[in-house]
């Protein structure tokens, strides 16, 4: 049997607005604008060929809308319970974590052995990507993202602050004793950071360090952070990088921080739909990575 139903989005807008008797409160609940609620209800009224609200002197329901509201609310409650049953099946599958490739390779993966030792029952799989995750359509449980932390209705926790640091191979670092020495050095930079207006280029970094940039700089561009760091390890020049990505290289002396790091406005965040926080495998990973980030 083919069910001839109006669009689900319109039904949701009507049910919320009718329950609250307020387009504004419905908009807040559904994370849209009041104009969007009004538009969806108008589409539903056109589809049904009848009025659902009386809009004079406040918002009230028409008789057909009053009769339909409890049935529709019950239907949405039943749908929510059905979807929760479907989600329960996710607990038997792998935990899929999306993370930026450079962060995954240089910070997260070297630490995953500790997570697996604590939680051998969790089949953890990494999806390396810089794209924002659509949790409604993608098979991803949670994501790590670098940015402002404004990700709509998702649950967001600040995971780790970030700073930008100038680093170089120890042999090169010995000749770079003051920030002004960088004016004549080969400077490696990551072209892939152009999207982040808070990330300084070499000119801005030098000015922040008190250096007057009055001559062209010897810049050598690279397409991503991993290539940039490898170039610095090979002694090709001084590199401007996220401090988090060279923690191990600095610890073992393969790269030297030339001068104090400069803190950045953006940070790494842990992101997931609020209803997935109750998942045992998501909670286990969340607790573990928050502890790791707090200690490193």
C-alpha cells in the first residue's frame, strides 16, 4: 500500500508549532527560523486544502488541527522509539571516528594503542577527512574537527587548544638565533591553511614576533601539513606548523622550536549528535580522548 502523506518536514513543523502554539518556539525546537516554520505550515495547508491555524490575535488551532494534533504527536513519538531501536544496532558495529588526516596521522594514531588496551572490545575505525560530517547520512559516530566550535545543534566539546610554532632541523636552527634571522632563511609554509583567516602566514608571524618585514621573503609552499613537516625534517627550511603535529618530533630532538609558539583562536573539538553520547563505545572514546588531550 502506498501511503499518500505530506512532506515529513511540514508535518514536523506543524506538530511542533501546534504543541507550543508558537511559531517562534517551534523554530527554536527544530533549529530553524520562524519564517521556515511558517513556510512549511503553508505548504502543508496547501497540500491539505484547509487552514490549520487562526492567526488573528495570536495563534490558535482550527478544529481539524486540534483533532489531528494528539494523533500526530503520538505518531512522532512512535517513530522516535522505532529509530532508537534501529540505532541500538549500531552498538554491535565498529566505532567510526572522522578526523583531519594530519591530526589523525601525527597525534591520534600514535596514541590509539592505549585506547585499544583499555577497550579491546571496541572495533575502532578512522575516517580521515577534512569535510564536515553529515551524521544523518554518513556512517560516522563522532568527529574531531579544527575550527571555531560553532557546529549548529551538534554536541561540541573543546578538545585541545592549538598554537603555531616555527620549527627547523637542529643544524638549521643553530643559525637562527633571533626572529629577524628568518628574513633571509628559506621559509616553508602550508598553502592548505588559506581557508583559516586566524592562521598567520610568515609575514604576520614575523610581525607578531616584532620583526619589520621590509623585503621579499624566501617562501617555499607545500600542499599539506605532512609534506611541510617532512620538508622541515629534511632540513629544507624553517616551517610554520601547528604545534600539536610536531609534538613527537620536538620531544625526540628531530625538530627544534625556534621561538615561543603563538596561540591560535581556533581549536580542536569533539563533535557528535547529542543522542549518541549515551552509546557506550562513544562514551568510552570520548572519555579517553579528553583525558589524552588534557595531558598532551
